[in-house]
């Protein structure tokens, strides 16, 4: 049972999540230990619903971000996680630090661009190689300053949770979970795909 990868492809509302949760119950009925099962999804609401459906069995589960935060806190329990408001404030500080007026360039556009790079596992130095045009070249400078500020504040943003988890799993392979089930797998970005592959 549970031998090898399996992809369930079906339309919205057709019961894919139900299949996943039933599979968890089946695996446990077949003798799999609940602590060897990992359930991942994308939103807190979906994670709560999945875990509610398998209540009493206690597999590890949650969003990619919450799972990565738990992994990283085993190494460093003291970092803080910046929410969107914190990120935006820090982006504005980074922009001003490199001489970019947040009133002339939308901080949300800069943050979105940096987030997109991070989701593709592209750090500031690598992004400099991709940068074309004035906007992207400006983003390079802000990206560097933004990461320096996060380090100063001992903080990570949501995207850093994924990047740092990838680094951790590359350095310290995790073999605890034998059965990994991902709801809405088609929504994985490169970082989330890499985490799944490494696990």
C-alpha cells in the first residue's frame, strides 16, 4: 500500500480533498504510523478542514508555510515571522535606504517582484543576473537592503520560510515522513515543489 507517487486530477468540488483524507485513514488502517504521514496544503482554512477530517489520527499537517516554520524553529526558535504589513514597512525602509522614494515607486510592486523571485528560489545576487531595465535594476538594490533589514530584525517573511526550508532540507535530509500528501498540488511554486521533492 502507498507504493510510489500518485496524482489525482479532477475538477473543483469533485472530492479530491476527501480522497486525500480517506487515504490517510486507509494508510493508518493498513498499519502506517500517523507520525509518518504528512498532509500539506495552501491556506489555513483548507489545512484546518483536512485535519478536522482526520481528527483522532494525528498526522503532521498544515500549510507549506506553517510546516516550514516548524522545521526551521527546531534550529532557531527565536526568529520572528513578518506579516504583510511588516513586510511592506520593511520594503519602504529598504527603498529609502537605497535612495528610492516610496511615493514615486509603489512599494507593493517592489515587494511583489521580490516575492516572485523568492518563490523561484532566486536570491538577491542571482536576481541581479536576471535584472533588465530600470525597474528590475532598482529592485536588485532594494532586495539586497530588504534582506539585510530582515537579518537585522532576526525576521523572515513568508517567502523566506520556504527558501530557508529548502536550504535546511538540502543540508539535513528529513526522512521521518514516508507518506506525503499535498492538496491542490497544481498550485505549488518552485520553492514548494522543491520542498516536496526533497521530503
